[in-house]
């Protein structure tokens, strides 16, 4: 499928000494999203050359940066991040910390040196399908930002059948408790007995938005599967609970699509299919 190009504001150019915004560099080091890094800086958890950092400050090659008094290795060269796609199962949460000690998708991800996996968006406890992880906070921030309007495609099973009028109202817009919501597209996919399947495309990531839209029509969703996020599809061979690390050429293609810099020379390919 062809994904429409969405204009994204370019990053500010680095200064002559190579200085870059601190929160950007911390995110690029895989410590979290840029927004998380801004929170850390504001909370006084980050220092530059022994002095508490301030929001908006820049960091240059040779500066010593500490987070919680631990040194952070930052690269000012463009590096290729890692991207992992995972087929989430129903009954897993997309969080590292859960008071109820439920099964989390982070449990079996491969270890990352000098960084961590960041989930690009979330899926709720009862939703399955495509989850994307990356070591790049910059990429995660870009794809999750509302201005980028990334398409999310789902297949939905409901008890009952929508009328043509209901389907039309779901694409023109319906009022939810947190504002108007609409599908870019909704299409019938058949079904058996009282169950019907639909394909829907939406450009927002609000909590339980797809389920709530069907509930507004009086329909209960019995199964919800995300099959695509932007230009990234869930390959049929990746079964539930399995994951796949993307090849370097695929990663470079995603960076270009997100309007992010790509290294001039790509590293060797990384290993593929990984099981839980």
C-alpha cells in the first residue's frame, strides 16, 4: 500500500561545533522518548560537565553527560537504530511496570546494549497484532506525534452487522467522550453466523478508540487485531508471541519515510526471526 507523504518540520541544524539539543541526543541514545527526556532534565536527573542541565540546553562532542549520576554514551554520528516487530497476544500489556504483575511484552525482548527498546504506540490488554519496538527515541517520537498522522489498520470482529448508514457515520465522524473520532476507511470482510469482520483504518492512537467507536454503534468487539502501522505490515508468518528484527535496508527505508537521517554506509544485516 502506498502511504501518503506527510510534511514534517525539519530538525534544527546543529551548530558549527556539532552541538545538538540535549533531549534529542538522550532520546537517540535509546533512554526513552524525547518527551520523557525533557521530564528527566526538568527533574534535575541530567548533568553536563558536572552542572545540572536545563531544558533546551545543547550538548557538544566531548561533553560529559550523566543521567542519575551515570555516564551516557552519545554518538554525534548518524547511526542506524534497531527495529523489531512483534505479534502481540491478547492478555499482554505494553508496559514495563504493572501493579497486577501481568504478562508484559517487554519480558522476552532481546537485550540492548547502551539503550532500551521503546514501544511505538500501544495496544490494550485485549488487543492483539502488530507492535513495533525501536532503540531510537527520535524515531518513536516522530511516528507517535499526532502531526505525522500515521495510518493504523485493524481487522475487527463483532457480534452483529453494521448498516450502511452506521458505516457512513463512522467515516464522517461520531462524538466520543474525548472528542470527535472517525475512520479513514471501513470495509466489510465477511463472516460466519452472527460474527462479522471489518477492516478499519484510523490515524489516531487514542485509548481504546476503535472499540469505543463500535460500542457507540451498539456493537461489541469480540476480536481486534492491528495488521499495519504506517508502511509497516504484520507478516502472516509471524505468529502470535513471535517477533522479527528488521534488516538494515528495511530500517533505512523506514527512517527515510519518517524524514530522519540515514547513515551513508549501512552496517551488515542483523539476524532475523526470534521466538519467545
